[in-house]
């Protein structure tokens, strides 16, 4: 079977009778089995996916199939899907089965998507390499000695390695965009509140966003337009009407673009990443666009503010995992207090425990104002700075990550180096604006490089149209 990189191609061949949904699903299932070493899927829904494929084939013949008929998708293991396992790649949720389906997942199911399985990730979406999973690391398909990025690393590899057409991930500080960069696919983080978070396991509630990993901007656009919009189950979701993103991908105007000077000048950015970013800048100038450098004065404060705030929120959100009502419970207990302590200390991994303890510390009496309150003020300054730039320019472009994918275990024990992988994605998460990572060539070793594009809140249609324009340059 030929390699499909867009739903449009699949639906064209379904209409002509060249393929069927069942044959396509069988193809992806075969690829999953052949590439088990990548450790992408924690659970594969083989029988269910094939049954759904046959159902969609029947609907296509009857002319009543949904918009996503023919799309085979994977779900990051933080998204609720009723009667299916949900573990957030953690031992603490051992044998837990979701009691309901989240809004975003339900909306794509209603449009006849075929869910093929749940995908590995960093535990509770806390990580930048997919090495922090209780089920072992996922490997980058371009080079199995490299990480795929995190926390949605397996979701990116699934698209990269033809294990499904697209994936749903989550992006808190770069967890869709950075893996997209490392794996050479498209990764979209919508505006915070654009998609309901109902059914998304909470890490940091004021940052968490459901995102899309795909090969095509059209697939990202159509998934977004289906998932986005008001939801009675999430009081924080936007009430703004949802445009037909997939029909608004044309781009034929001259725009004003800002590029982050640190992305092409900083010594910490890999040479090939700088060169590829500069190539895009030069191409845009030659096409007649107005492209100017801007310096982001608060860049160095972004990571400290982000980790203080997200760890504080994680400390509160993860308190519900206590061994009492569901999930893992230690057998080595003698009373209630030891059950709490041992269940959490044995159930959570090192990175999650580190963040919970840091979050508890910054929220504690005597330190709240010194850390948490100050970080909130810095977040406000960063948002104001980003909004100010976007009031003067149509788009901001910058590298998605300072480097290409690093070697497995390279940053083990070096927390700072690991966190720096999110240096260019975190500021946009702090500001809550939409951003997308698109492929931007490769380094000398053949590892993918990503380019990040950001714009004003709720400007996803423009970003996706501009992204397609850049991909076509």
C-alpha cells in the first residue's frame, strides 16, 4: 500500500474503490507489529479498529460517512476513552479503565474516526524526551538511538513511522510541538481554551491544551474544527464560534513577520537549526514579505516561571492519585498513612515526584509570595510582551527547539539541559497563544529540524494557511 500523508488522499482513494478502511487499518496494524521495538503503543485496539473500519466502509457505500471517514488515529495515554485503559504512562494508574469519553475524543468519534490504540508518553505528560514513562522510552524512527521528544513523543513517532495517519497529544509547555520537531511532522498547539479539556488528565490546568500531530496542515485543520468549540463540561473553554479551518488554508498576501533574534544568534542553538531558520527568513524576504528581528527580553525568565507554575498546579492536580479509590495501592502498608505514602512513592516515577515536591514547596507558607506569586507576575509580563509583538506583526517565527533530537540517556541526571529543550516553546504556552511546528529540513545526521510559527489568540486558520505556504516555498 502506498504511503498516505493526508486524509484527502485517503478519501479520494476510498471514493474510487482503490482501498477500503479495513485494508488501510490492516496496513497500520501490520506496521505497528513490525515496529514494536519503537515502543509507541501501550495498547492496540486491533479487533475494535477493524470492526469500526468495516462499519465506516459500509457508511461510505451508503453515503452517510462522517468528515473523518478513513482517518486512523492514535490517542496519547492522557485522553479518556470510555471502557479503555488510561494510565498516563504511570504505575499509579495501574489497571485503571476510563469511565467516560472526553469531549475532543467523542467529537472525532462522531465523525467516524478509527482509533487504533493508546500511545506511550512521559509520565503524566511531564518530560521532554519520552524517557520518563513507566513503560520505557519510545524510540525515534529516524534514528533508534535518539529520543522522539516529549511528552507526546510516541504520538509523533506514530505519525512519523506510518503507524496511523494522525495522533492526538497534549501540549502544556511544548509537548506536541517539540516532538513534532524531533520527528519531522506537523504539531499544532491551539489557543488555550480553544478545545475543551474535559477528558484530558490534568497536569497544569491553566496551560494544558489538546493538540494534533499529522503530516498535513489540512488534517490538523479539520481535526481542530471538529474538536474545538463550547462545551458544557468545561467552564474554561472558549465560547467563540469555530471557523471552517480546513477550507481556509489558502494564503496569498504579503505579511509582516517577526523572528526571534535569539533563535538565529544564540550560541546555545545548534548550527544547522540556525541555518535552516535563516534560510526561511531569507526566502520570506525574497518573496516580498516584511521580516524583522525582535529580541524577547523575558526569554531567560520563561523556563523558571513555567516550572514554578506548572509544578504548583501539578502538586494540586495529582493529589487525587492516592491509592484509595482507583489505581495502584501498595501492599506493604500497616495503616492509612503508610498506605498513602507507599502508594504514591511506589506509584509515581522520579520526575513526577520531583515536580510534585517542587510544587508543594513553592505553595507552602513563607514561600508562596517569593516564588508562586512572583512567577504569576512574570507570566503576565511575558504574555504582555508576546501580545505586544503580535500587535505589530502578523506572525512570529523561531526554531521549535534549540537542537535536533538528542541521544537516549544523554541528559539523564542533568535536569537543566533537559528542560532547555523547551526553551522556545514555553514562552508561547505562558502567553496562551496558538503555535505550530512544521518540518524545516534536516541536520547533517539526517535528524529533522522544526520551525515554529505563532500568531494572535484564535488565529489558528491564519497560522495553518501560512504554514502550508512555508511548506510549499
